[in-house]
C-alpha cells in the first residue's frame, strides 16, 4: 500500500444530512412546496454532481428555459448553502470530525504512506470544508485533493480516484480508499482499488460487497491495521 485516499463527505465529517438540509433550504428560497426527509434523501444518495436537479427542475410551475444553465446556478447556490451550514457548525463545535479520523490521518502521513482526498464536491467547497475540519497543518501534508469539478464523470465512475492515483504517481492497485457509501465504494472498485467502508448515517443498512472491511468508525485504527485491510481480499 503506497497511498490512502479518503472520501470527504460522510467519511471525514458526517455531512451527508447537511446536503439534505441545504437542498431543503434552497427549496424554500425557490418557494417550492417540497421537503426531502432522510428517507427521501437516502434514495437519492447515489445521484451525484448536481444531477438531483434533473428531478427538481420538473417541479417548477412553468417550463424552465436553458435547463443546463439553470441547473448549474441552482447547484452552485445549493453548494453555497451547504458549505455555510457545515463550516458554521464546525466552527461552533456543533459538528466535528468522525471518530478516529485525525489520529489515523496523522499516523498515515507520519508513516511515509501518502494520504489524499477524492471528493464529489466542487473544489472550492471541498477545500473550505477540509480547512474547517482538518486544519492547515494536515491539509498541507496531503498528497493531493481531487474534486468533482476536476473530472467529467461522478462516482460510481472511477474518474476522481484514478486522477488521484495519477497525480500521486501511484498504481491503482497500490491504493486503499476509505469510503462511507456504496456508490463511493463502487467508484474505488471500478478504479481497481481496495476499499474500507465506514458507513455514514444515511448509508447504514446498505451492503458493501467486496469491501475489505466495514467498520462503525476509524477509532483505534493505525497504519498497520490499514496495511492488513489492504492485503486482504
């Protein structure tokens, strides 16, 4: 194992429900009489990169002109709301890193194994959440951060994880990905990488066939345990 790649949303910080809250806030701004429950959002969890707006745009009372541009603007506004919610709660202490993340990341970096982030978020949003959650010292030690706007296709497509491996000069088979959702795990597998899963709240109850392990959290894990998972099939 030469490189550990971590997802961001739901893996580093339990943020999946913040996306749901951001969508609902946007629906209120748009005066749409809709609200997604946790179950509603769970069924849409694998629809990535703003594609959820394909459904939302059908709710408008009048036909929407220039669908692509409207979708882009709505996704950008939803992302702004999401980041503001997450950063506010991180700074106030209402939200924190998932258990075991910081200590594991520090140990991975200290061991000489590379650590990178591969996220479906747009780059500026991923960087703001990382800054507020991990802090400058850890961020500066990351091998790279690749985000949704760095690639043309979203998870479960492997593009973002293949880009991480390419930028780091590491073969995909020498990477271990830490993910929290099934579509994220599938992206890792489609990239030819092994995947350790720590399900986020909205992904609990999903099945993760082919994962090298499924853990409630990263608490107590170190580089030796990650190496053991990576060697397993």
